[in-house]
């Protein structure tokens, strides 16, 4: 059974002036219903404490909480799934570990990888990028641009594809016209002067 996947994915990130908890609160209050917690700088105990606080916020607002990479924590926190950034991950093994109850997302940077992920039959959606330059995480992969997503229309793709990597408000309309399923953003919201307002603006363009 296919799981629900939002068309708008909001990713928290390490910021000097706002915690992941504050970021999640702002996004949820603005209407975000899919929060991807992305923190690679803390140990498990600190992660569990922070994730549980964010999970409580997500529960209050009815939002789905997805962990980035830390699937070994899924049985210790109230999260609905995990997004794996490792392009060479064993998705069948991860699916077995997290069970069919949890959502499993993956990342791909080219068509071949996207099709390979789809063909595993165990991944619920795939983030595909980078669309443009991004400083949110190190990335040496070729930028896809709009044409990179238009090329998917000629491929037998039926997994939900989420455009990711440097997506800004001005890009959303054209990206959604390429036939992709949805958009993932981080810095476009987090570095905005009005993060909550930016969430609402992007939502209006997607829906």
C-alpha cells in the first residue's frame, strides 16, 4: 500500500541563531505538514531529546516527522519515517529494519539511481537533485536545473519525485510544471527574513 507523501518537504538545518526545535515550531505554525529533521552534529542522546521535542510539536499540529539518516533511532522516538541520503544504501535491509509501518525516503542525483531506487520496491518517495547550488550540505554532483526534471517525463517513473537542492520561491512554479510530485526546501525558508511567511508562500504555489 502506497503511503501518503506530502508535496512540500521542509528540512531543518543547523543554524547559529535558531534551534531545530524553533525551526520546526515556526514551520508547523505556518502550515507545514512534513518536517524532515536533518542534524548530523549531535550524539544519539542529544538527538533523541531534540527529536522527541520536535515530535511533540508535530503531533500538536498533525505534521509528519521524518528523520534524516538516523533510522536506528526510530524505535526510540515518535517519528513516522526516515530519509536516507546515502546513495549506496541497502534499502531492502533498511526497510526490513524499520518495518512497513514507517515511511522510507531516498536521495538520487541521476536518472539511473532514481530508477534503481524505484525498482527496489521498498522506497516510498525519492528526493532528486541538486536543482541548483546549495550550501545546506556539501554536494559535488551536477546541477539538474529545470531540464533535469523535464527529462524524467521520458522515463517510466511512478515513484513520487521531490525536487531538492537550492530551490527558491521563484523556482517553484516552473519546477511543478515539469511533472515532479513536490518540492523540498531548507535555506529558502530558514534564511528568509520571515520563515513562516515563506512556508505559506511556497505552499500557495504548490497547492
